[in-house]
C-alpha cells in the first residue's frame, strides 16, 4: 500500500493538471521553467492621414510581452503584440463610407531596434483585427494583434524596441462579420471611392482590394506617424554574453529574424461545430496552459505535441444583439490526451496518461450545439473585453508506471463527476490571443483499481478546491474570411496577465 500511495499522489498530480484540458498546444517539457518576462504597455499618439486628404489624431495602445534578458547571438523573441487603435468619432464618416456595419483590418507597425547606438528597422506587419461593429456617435476601437519576428543582438548592451509609423487597412463586413451584405465595388483607395490606387493629399497611397474591380470589397488605407515629443520606447532588454562569459559590445545593428512558421494549412475540422443559427460564424483555435495542484504544491503542463498531436478546438461565434460583445460556443474535436511524469517525494518517477473528455453543460440535452463550452465577452470603453469561459471536463487515468513497473488501474478510473471550470480574463477581443484563468475544485475519483479499491487513495490525495488554471489562447482562425488562419499554437505563460 505504501508504494501505491506514492503512485497515487503522483498520478493525481498529473491528472489534475489535465483539467487544464482547457490547455493544449506547444508546451515546454514537464517541470521546465519558463524565463521571466516583462510586460510592455505604451499609450501613444499618432497623426493619421486619410486618402481624402484629411488628418485626425488617433490614440494607439501597444501591449506585448518581451524577454527579461537576452544572450549575444541568440534570438530575442517578443511575445504576441496587440495595438489597440482608437479612431475618433469625428473620423467615422471616412470609415462608414466603406458601407459595412462592421470592419476588419490589418495593421503594420514599424519599429526600430537599437543597441549601442546602432539601429535596425523591424516591421510588425502581421497584426490583424477581428470584425468590429461601427457604432454611430462613438469612437471606434480596433484591437490588432499578431506574432512579431525575433531580433538577434550582435553583442552585449541594452536592446531597445521603439514604435514607429503605423499603416491601417480596413475592409467592410456585415453585422455578423461576414462579407455577405458588405459593400462591394471597384477597388478603392478611400472611403468615398474617388481614388483608384493613386496618391492623394497628405502623401497617402490608395490600396485596392485583392481581385481588382467588380465585386471586390472596398478598402480604406490610413497612414499614421507618431506625434512628436513623446517617448516611443516599448521595452528594453539587457543582453549579456553566453553563460556569463564576456562578449564585445555590438559593432553592428541587431539582425531582424523571420516570423515563426505557422502549422501547414487550416485543419479540416476547423469550423465543424454546428452553429445554433445561421448568423453564427465558424472557426477554430488552439490553447495551451499551466495548472496547479494545490495538495501537491506543484504545477505542470499537458498535451505536449511530442506525445500526441495537440487537440484543436472548433467553435462558432456571433456578436451580441446590442453589439457590445460577442458569444462563443466551443468544443474540442476529440478527447485530450497527455503523458506526464512526476518524481513523487523527489525520487519515485511515476508516469501516467490522462484522457480528458469534454462534457455537456446541460447533460439532459447533449445534442444542443451550444450545450458544450461557452465564452462570453463584454466590451469595455478601453477597447478590451471581459471574457468568461465555462466548460465541464471528465478525466480518465490509464497506462500507469511506477518506477518503470506497470500498474493496472483498470479502464474506468475517472472523476466521479465532471469538473466544473470557469475562467476569466481581459482580452483585446475574445477572438484574439490572450489569457484567462480561474480556480476549480477537483472531484473525487471512482472506478480505480483492479481487485482493490483505490478510490479513497485517489480522492484523498488530490480532490479538493483551490486549484489554479492559467490558459493561453491563440488567435481564432475564421476560415470564411481568412482571418488568423491557419491557427497557431500559443506559448503557455506562467505569469499572470498584466492588469487592465
């Protein structure tokens, strides 16, 4: 019984973390530490020119995660960046001229990276916005998010990232985010359609929609320069020699790197979740994360892609009737499986496979497509959304080995009831990358053991309240409009999200 007690605690540590079943994706190895990071949050002013020749003052809030330090010759990789662009209501006629009830867009933010007086330009051109409704008489806040390329320092010294020029390209969408019902026509460079790819006042260049004339959605291209006299620094990363060895100061500018490669193609399951009605848009997303096991005083990750292919989440979304938020319904395309190893009491290696199955929120009506996981978002005045996620998960444990020796727990060792999980967070948009977290109670286990009832050991070792889950969400791929596709596996984060 003593060995089984050790094994039980270790297996539970792995299994409970499985309740991060909300967490899938590309993860570091078990027990691996994550480097400390610094959070960038800069409120900047820009003067922005429209193709019509008019200019307006925009507010741009740039947020992102940067490494706390770097090493000579090694890429410094910023985390996902969000630029929340506030278009004042005085400029809305230029936007509403596109003809859609909502807009989507792409943003290109120029940056400079400086080390020891030498600079290199780095373009952050992969920032995209979800479909955002255009409300009469109110500022329009567009949260453009995306991954940005790494930079490799040539020597020691502070590596400083600073914001530069911004280009925003907008296209119309219908109220539900689709191209259906959005204005179409000859590709135009401005909202009133008078330019056709030419250059007008203010040095602004027109930009046509792909496909040229006839039926292509209109586009609006806005070019912006930072207002003079403000600090444009986003983050400073100190760079040292490898393993503490001395290294010369940089004699050349930092070298920009290539954007990390995305998984090949959009998964065929993307958007397969049946919508409650026709005004819901289909999509998919990947998730990753960490979870604490309070009784074991530890944390772990799950769904390492080296063990099994990460599980995709298929979903549908719709704007709320009042236009002040969004509703998401989601479901994992198959059970989540993960292999974890713990050193019980510091010396007993115990390994188990966990299978997490999503359960209906309303067990009496499992055929209802909105009856599984939900994400509900409410928009705030600052352009960010308060998100609440809710789902239920059942956990099964199998294929257990204690110090390399197989131990048969049977095929029905699972939580007696479903784990009820609620996660909350503040995101630029529920469809964009971000983080949610919450605490949950681990239910007792049942059906564990062959010839011996191990349920009391399992339940006594781990079951209980106060277990933290912290989940990193990737950007949602919306295949019908090719936004954020294919979906990307996010890097899990141990640190809490910065305060809003």
